[in-house]
């Protein structure tokens, strides 16, 4: 990748506990902010866990069958678990544009591009956060986004459903949206292995950085 600020890519082998990952991410973001470490894209898989963002409503925790962890990212309750690719982004917006709205827009575009490489037509849905697609003609959520920015360094990131147990989402109201289902690459009959999706993310990453470099774009 032709970038003046090299970004480390790390794919975590095996599963890592959510709270362990959170501690590593927080430490790395602080080091990026202090100029002591490079930016990082960290791809992980978690054991089953429900996480609550800063807007989480206790009434939307329907069946806490898995551990519940409060976290500082934006958003409400979401589920992480086996078969879901989670990406944590520790990027320095001091050098990539101090525009949080545009960062999220560009992140959405990156995931839409990567899913497109797997043959999944994904899109933004006005008024509904996340990444959406159609499953049997019905709109369904395939990816969640939740970020935090501290001293213009990003934390947290995204979760894309490749082949998780979709029944595990029934323990919460995912991201506070009860009117639409969740789906996965596997449910859509598309490639659902980590290697394929990770390669698609990598291929689409330069376009993501270019969006950030260009500045604000229309996300309607």
C-alpha cells in the first residue's frame, strides 16, 4: 500500500476474549496518539459476548445468555461471536482528516466494497446505522459499526457476519433495531471464510484511505 504513514495489519490467530482485546486496543491507541507506535488494523474473532455501547438501553438486553460487557464505543447492544469478523481500527485522524462523520462514511464504503468482492450487494440505509443487504428480498443487517475517537485516534471499528450462529442475536435488540433481521454471508450462500473476506478487505483498503484523503463525501 502506497501510504506515507505505514499501517500495520494484524490477523489474530484463534479467538481472543473481548475484554483482553479491549485492553490491547486501548494501549495501542494511546501509543499511536503518543507517536510511539504505528497505526493498526487488527482483525479478530471473539467467543460469544454481548457488548453495550454508550447508548445501550437495558431494555434491549432480552436474554443475557452470554457475558455482557459495557464498552466506550458508540451505539447500543451488539453481539460478537465465532464466525464473525471483527475489525479494530487504531488510525490517526490527525493525519487522515479530523472528520468523524466522514471517517464512518468511508468505513461504510470500505465494508460495502469488500462484501461486493464476495458477490454480496451491500448498502447504507438512511436512518439505520450499519451495513445492509437483501436476504430473500427483505432488507437485513450484515455488518455493525461502532467507533470511538480519542485525541483524534480511532478505537473499535466493525463486525461483519460471515458465518455466525444468527440465533445468538436473539438475546438482544441488535443495535436497537427490532424491525429488521440480521443475516450473514453464509446465509446468503456466499463465501463465508475469514481468508476470503480478509483478502477482500485488504484489496479495498487503498480506496478507503483515498476516501479519507479526499475529505467529506455525500453519504446519503
